[in-house]
């Protein structure tokens, strides 16, 4: 992999990716996209998200000596998320935290179905990457790691539904969960 992390690409590489993407879109849709349109990048993003526009990520990556994956993820996880996504509200973050903690305490599986159900409980329909970032950051938080340790989960692995807690641990976790909700 390249030495740069996704967010830390030099500005010239970031500009090149956006420029190449814009040129590809205008070539594919010359009558729908105007290069002077102030909303051009948002229109391109919407076309990508609705799968109207097939982006050749490899073509952009090769001259930059990056992988297709790096360019794709930089665009979606850094650029587009910062430009076009709605940030998750504090109220929705509280809902996510409460549901994750409740699932841990009750040994409920935290699988894709759990995440889909959780997304439906939120006040808005957020971009996948925005939700994933908040959700995964929560899973790595000290608060959740503490619960994982009390429950006997491996602290550095993804949360699963394995293991049953003893009543004493459940009471302690329930108390921890209730106090964290009151504090935050």
C-alpha cells in the first residue's frame, strides 16, 4: 500500500482525483453536465450513488501510483462524506450508543440485521459511510471496550454474540449502562 493514509493525500493528488472524476462524468454525460455549474460535484456524486455513472477508478489510480481501492475509498470516505453527507446528530449518536450497549448487555448479535434495524431507528437516513464511521468509532471507544472486557469478549475483535454473562456481571453492566445514559 502507498505510504499515505486516505485523509492525508497531498492536495495535488486530491485535486487530480476530483478533476479526473469530473472529466469522466462530463465525457459520459456531455448534455447533462455543465463544467461551469456550481453544483457539478454534487450532481456527479448523486449520479455515482444512484449508479447512473460508472466510474473507472483504476484509470484514475494508475497515473497516481495508487490502487483502485485507495482512490475509491478516499473519494467516498473522505471527500464525498465531508462535502455531501449529513453529519449524524448528537441525538442519533445517543440512540446508537444505547442500542449497542443494550445489545452487549443482553448478548444480542450485532450483525448486519442489527445495524439495519438500528439505522431505521435514527431520525434521518444517513450515508452508509457516515453511519459506519460513527458506529465503528463507538465500537472502539473506551466505554464499549470496558463492557467487552467485563463480558469476556476479546477487546480487539469485532463484537459477536458469543458468551453468556453471569448475573453479577449483568447487574454491573446494567448499572454501567444506566449511568452512562444519564451522564451523556
